[in-house]
C-alpha cells in the first residue's frame, strides 16, 4: 500500500449500483486498500444512507430502477448535508452527451464500465485528495474569516479608544489651557501697570516665561497624540534654532545628572541660528532620541551633534541639517533593530525598564520623513547606540523671526468709532482677563458665560465683534454662532433692517485646529487657539474692525547691540564668545566666577565693563545673560574657560 493511500485508508466510500455482483466486487477491492465501504442497490436507499452517515466519496451508477444516477445526484447536491460530497459516475454508456450531463449535474468524475481497478483507485484517490485539500482550504478560510473579524473588532476597539482619548485630550487641553490663559493673561495685564516695582515686573516675567514653557509642553503632548492618530500636517515657521537647542539642554540636565551621565551638545559653527521648518516636530524628534539615550545609559555619555550639509548660497534653496544622538548605554541587539521603528515595539531594555509605550521611535521616524529626511540607527549590544537623521530646512533672517520685543498696545487712537465687543466664555477668569485687557485700551466691552446669554446680549446690545468660546454649557459656541447668523438673516428678511454683520471669532483648543473647515462652516469669521496673547487679540480685532492703536514706546536698539544676532540667542554661548572668554586673564575669570556665584551683580557688571571692544561677541553675550538673570550660565561657561585651573 503506497503512502498516499495509507493517508486515506480511513476514508468512507458509498457504492450505489443495482448490480449486486459488481457492487460486492468493487467493495471487496476497495476494502483491501483500507477504505471503509458501504453499499446501496437503489437510489432511494443511497439518499437515506448518505444523509444518515455522509461518506467521503460516492461511486454512483447511472442506469438504475426507481431513481437513476442523474436524479440521485441532483437530490444529493440539493441537500445541505450531502452537497459537498464528490460523486464519481459509473456507466457502461460511452455517449459524450451523457458525460456532459453528469458533469453539469455536479459530478466530479466519470468512469466507463468495464473499468480497471487501478484506474478506479487512482480516480478515487485523486478526488479524495481534492476533497481533503478543499476542506483544509475551507477551514483556513474560516479561520481567516474569524481572524479578520477579530482584527476588525480590535480595530473598532482601537478606533473607539482613539476617539475616547482624543475627547479626553480635548477636555484636558481645555482644562489645562484655561488656567494657563488666565495666568499668562493676568501677568500681561499686571505688567501694563507703570507704577509696578521693577522687582515685581521681573517676577511677572518669570511667571509668564514659566507659563509659556508649560504651554509648550502641553502642545507637544497634543502633537504626539495627533501623530498617533495619523492626523498630522507640516506647519513650517521661522524660528530661533539655537533657542530650541538650549531649551532641550535645560530640560535634560537634571536627568543626565540623575543617571550620572555627561550630556554634551556639539553644534558646528556654520549652523544658522534662524531657520524655517516645523519646529514642533523637530523638537519632538530630538526629545524622543535624547530621552531614550539618557534612559538607557548609566554612568556614561550622551552626545548630540548638529552640522549642516549641502549649504547653498541661494536664500530660498532647501538645505539639510544633520543630527546624531550617540550614547554609551546598553545598546540594541541586531535582531531587534529591524523592527525598532515599528509601532508598539520595544527592545528588551525598554521592556525591562517598564517605561514608554513603544511609540516614540515610530513617531520620530514619521516626523523625520515628513520633514524631508531619513533616520538610521547603528548599535552594538553592551556598548551603545548611534541614531542619525537629517531634516530639510530653509535659512532665515532675524528680521523674519519673532525675537525682538513687540510694542505694547496702550490705547486706541482717537477720532475713530468706539467699537462694542462681547466676550463669551464659561470660565470666569478667561472672561475677566479679556474684558480687562480690552477695556484698558478703550473698547466698550460686555461678557456672557454661555451661548444662550451671548444670543440675548447680541439681540439687545448688537456688538461689533464677539470672542466666542466653542466649549460651553447650556448652548455651546457653535450653536450660538449658528443662531446668531440665522437671526441676522431673519432680521434683514422679515424686518427689512440692514445691519452690519457681527464679526465672531472662535476661541478653540489647540487639539481642534484640524477642524478648520467645520469651524468656519458654523459661521465663525476666524479662530484663535487658546491661550490667547495680547498680540493675537489686538491683531485679530484690527483685521476686522477699523481701529488704530497707540503703542508704548520701547528703547531703540542700536546696531552695535545687534552685532551678529546669533550671539544674542536666548541662552547659547557661541563658539566665538567662548574663544574670547578663554583669552581673558585667569584672575579676571576667577573674579567673574566668584561674583556670579555670590550673585554680586554690581561686580559682574563692572567686570563686563573691563572687556575690550575687540571682544564684542563676549561682551554682548554676557550683557544679554545679565539682563535675563542667567548668572548660572555665566558660572557654567566661566568654569569651562578656567578648565583645570583651581578655583579659589
């Protein structure tokens, strides 16, 4: 018995033939080859036998009394229990039309009598193999269908989770940004008080800077959330790249010290200070990579290197910045690198640390590619890792970057119409800030705490412009805006009153910025993300109303103070300034270190005054750091300049 037949010896065969002799002979032969055989001498008996205990194959004679083979085949194929059983017709008829009829009725094969045993065995074996493969395919399709259904359910659960998370983030964004709006807003209002002590003004500046930093962190969390949901777009802007690096360095200092790591930012001298790209996405890429490097490095070093390639002389040509984040940490196994950037994949080190979700590197790769670059990784297990990526950017100029102090609006120019402005927000602090700010410069202002009150106030007072929050109880901003727009049309149509359209500006959360079309379709004229700034408020009003402002005079900055502005970056000590600092006498350096350490500002200023005019980079940078109360940076860089010299 060959191997294939051994695999099929448990198969059950039903022989249907009115010739008892032929049926017994065929049954005996098949039994010898291991098949389990039953017989039926009439069509009606065959139908009952096949339905009661379905066989794996039926050998069916065509010429029989009562029901012939064709009729039996039709009934078998119409029965749900027996429809899939393969049928081999047995007949002495050589007519081609009969064979065609047999196949049309559902027959699987046709054997002409008298037959050879080997032929019958081969055809049976062939049909049983086909049946078995068909059953396996059916089972696999069934399993696949179940898997697809399970995956669909999982996707639906994941989608609902994303929706829930986005709704949660929208609420949390609102809850976090609302108090921030108040903190930043009221510090701006208080800073307008000319009678405030200089010391208190500096305190307000610190509060404002801290609030803006917290807002930046919130926005980064929302940016990552949008990346996970696949709703990210590129938002290029011109910004101070040096300041971005400095803020990152400040963030990771404490973490580096905690793990006893040395953190170094090494920036090539020709890297421009002002560039144009998506600063939020670039920042998140660097945050993820540096954070990972510090997380998986103990008692080692983490280095960020930045340099420029493809430098072009043409201002508008795209160029590339290259970044390397190298650590001396645990490293990554070769087999793990392949899937390192896949979503929800963590290395063994990551799993052991129980930190993170496995999304950081996946998001980083997405952002790098969106910024026109590629990311690569090289690692040796136990020795460390090197992540390298590049991003496309366009060089910018300081004049195009919002780095200089913006004049403060202090009043409306006389001679213009006095405009009425309605502030609608369910948060008392947000209403009060905007109301006080607008009143302070001369606008006539009223407030409402929900959409219903806003509609009533609009009907009775007819404001020229409305600041309308979108998320409010009773009636939200969208519904209130739509009702006001409907009433405007109704008034003009029914009452024949031609009135000027009220300008309505939406106050929205950052996470809802992707719903721009929905916001405008609701009837809003414009939208501004929370928290607001004074500049945004007065700019938007001037965009829609015929107003002119009187500004607070600010000191004129001389060209000397603006010598190569990259040296006046928020906190960075440029290479030239460091070189000039290293050239200063050791005694002077020690005195500067001491004066900065004990916060003797008078002594620090007198030491800065001693610097010769040929060292203008150093002088400008130290003056900037003093002005911004960054004595800690002066201590840090003075210590570097002293090197191994003992500090008394």
